């Protein structure tokens, strides 16, 4: 198995007739999926998604792929193929189209409807090409065939990309549910046909590669949800991804059966379910959906609320309900269903929300205590089955953390893919398919680009480090006035602390140390304000560390008079 080396440099010029594959996101992480294919000077992008921030990234709204390696080549992009409508595959599209709005978007009906609604908020009117399974489109030198795959959102597609360099198949996110809610199976016949043609490189979803066996059918969830509805005495609140149409359909069916009305809560949930209903992906009995404002007129046992927040997102409706910061107040006897799996890294946030809801008396039903969710990604048994059908000549695991990529690679070896034909890469690592073999040839920049409010890319790792220090240790400011001629202190030091846990009065003991350090510096001829600030920072920092075992941010200000 080939793998990236930390000292990889920029890739060489792509050999004539070769295909270059550059993942800019989705490898070594769950989310931010984006892969750039290059042939004969032209580019094709598959997916362009976001990653959601973790606790150690305070204040960040979204994390984007780094577009810097393609920024001066936007005119060479033939299109962006979107495999499905989840945020981790389409969420960064508006930010790329801000730089070139006329890049074509290619996807299924629901996928394009979801991204078009998102782009409206950014005031971008995209050029779109709607495709469906079985379609074949020529996008510059890329001959793209679209294949139905089953996932936790309708209309998901894999894409087979033909160039003179060979046939490459990108699965997108997929599983092999044999009883899907919409009766739309992963098209194994199409993959077998491609196998007969010869799949030169397979990019395969790795998210569940560590999980043995097969993913249970989505239909199994219906009876569990109905059981929860049957036993609920008061309101039912369901938290789900705003794009999980199948799960919301199961909730609507149960609500209709048990005589309840349903209200959607949250802008993205209202928008996405409206789109799904208008396009016929969501079947809604007449009179079932009501406006959230009318809920006060209904008895609790006739109410179902469907909201976002299943991942513990701090600003989502469910988190705000748990914190008593929402118009909907949790009361004893309410039932809350978290109808989704835990995305790695969100565990603490989710359990914090569960504890908050339980504190107010809710009965919380989640994947840990009931079968209210099944994954949308193929488990190890399905992947083995899939590889035996596809028989790829080269395999590149994608979409997953390192442990997932490694596990997926091992599955490939078990099914007969030669170890030296399996490429484990990471974001930014360049893989060239030349003469039928995939090899790592270099690396491009592919770091995190942070969205913070209206700011895109302005927040750096250094900024986040400062935020973490502020959040964990607090800040101490020091104001000193010195004589510009003698360098002696003529005012201060005035010291104020916020969030450090140290009372301002305690700093009396360090003031003489700061004065002494400044006096010694003056005697040595050091009078430049920046040097004095560094001296104050070191002196005060050592005093705080020795006396309190803390490392707050220290902000010294030196003024000359």
C-alpha cells in the first residue's frame, strides 16, 4: 500500500495521457469532500462540501476546502459533479462559485434543487445540468456516466469517469440497502458492467469500513418509531438532519397513523422539506403539516415537532431547547428522538444536549438506547461484496478518518486488489493514474479555510490558538507608561484580569517585579516599547505560572511620554 510522505513536494508536470486525482477534502476527516480530476489541462470537480467545526475551533461556523491550488485555473473547470445533497458534499459550492459563478453544476433533481436554494441566499444563479441514473454526459475530455446508489438521502449518484487514461469510478456516499424506502437500489448491475469494461481506479466510501456485516434496512426503523409514538403521552420532538428525507417520511407516516400534527422548526428544515415535498420525494397527507405558531392551539398528545440539532450544534433548535433558549420549552413527559448517528467528534456536544433535555424531564430516545437510525454508508460486508463485483485494478479509499481509510484498504487486499495498487492518500496528496497504475506523485496546499460570520479565510490557526487560550485561561492586560528619555516607569503598571480566575488585588505582588525588570532594561539601554512589552509578558507570565499553574493570554501595552 502506498501512502503519503510528510516531505512530499509539488507534483511534477502530468505526463501526457495521464489522469491526475487530487483530493482537497474528505480524506482523514468526515466531511469537506472534494476531489479534482485533471486530464489534458482540463479539470473536473466531484463534490464540494463543508466540514463542521469541533470544540477546539471556537467561533467557527464552517470549514471549507482550500481552493488555492485551482484558483488560477478556474477557467479550465468543465463542471462540478455533485453526488448527493448533503452539506458535506455541496456546502462549499457557494464559496467556489463566488470566485467564478458560471462553473456548471451537474447533479440529480433533488441535489440541484437543494444547492439552488442555498445559492439563492448567496444571490448566485448557477448554470445547472440535471442528470439521472443511466445518463451519460461528455464534459470536456471527461465522459461521465451516472449510476444509482442508495444513501440516506434520495437521488444519490456514483459517477464513472472515462478518459484515455482509463475508467475511474467515484462511489460518493453509498450503501446497499436491499429494502430502501424509495425502492431505489444501488445499481450493482451497472457496477458489474463497468467491471467487465475494466475499472482502472475505484474511489470508494470508507466511513463504515470498520463496522462488520451489513447495514440494517431503513425499513426496520419504521416499527421502532411507531413504537415510540405509541408510548408517548405528550409532545414528540424529532431531531434529524435537514436533508434526511427518508427519516422524515417515517416520522410523518407515524404521526399520521397516531393522529398527530407535524410542524417543522428551523429554516433549513422548513426549506429542505418544502423542496422534497414539491418535487415528490416526500409524501405528506393533507392537513398533516401545520405552522409552528399554531401549536399552542393543539393538545400536547397531538403534536410532533421536527427540528435540526441531532449533532449538538450550539445554534440549532434542539440545543437551544436544552439550554432553555428557545420559544419551545421542554416539559416533563415530552419525548425527544435523536434520529441520526453520531458524527465522530460530536459526541460530547450531543451528550451535553441529551443531559440538558433529560434535566427538564424529557424522555430522550437515541441510537444508544433504541434503533432509531441506521447508517447511510456501506459496512465491511457490503464493501467486500462490492469489491468482488467491481474488481478494481487500483483502489483509493476516500471519505473517512485515517482508521476508516486503513480498514477499507485492508478490505481491498482481502478481495484480491494487489497491495501495491492501493493508494492511501490524505487531503492535498496528488495521485496520478499513468499506464494503468495509480501512484502518489506530490502534494498541494489543502489546509482548512475557516468561515467565521462574513469572514472567509481570515481566521488562522494562530487566531484559533488565541481563542482557545482565552476560553481556557482568560486574559490579563498590563498598562505601563514610561519616560521616553530615561526609560523609567512614570505610570502603572495597571493590571486587569478577565476569565483567569485571579483577582486583580492579587497582582500587587508582581508589580515590583515588573518595575524592577523595566528599570534593569533601562539601565541596559533597552527602551523600545515592543521589547518592553515582551519583557513584561515574560515576567508576568512566569509569576502566574509559578503561583497559579496557569497560562492566560497576556496583553501588555507600553506608552512612552
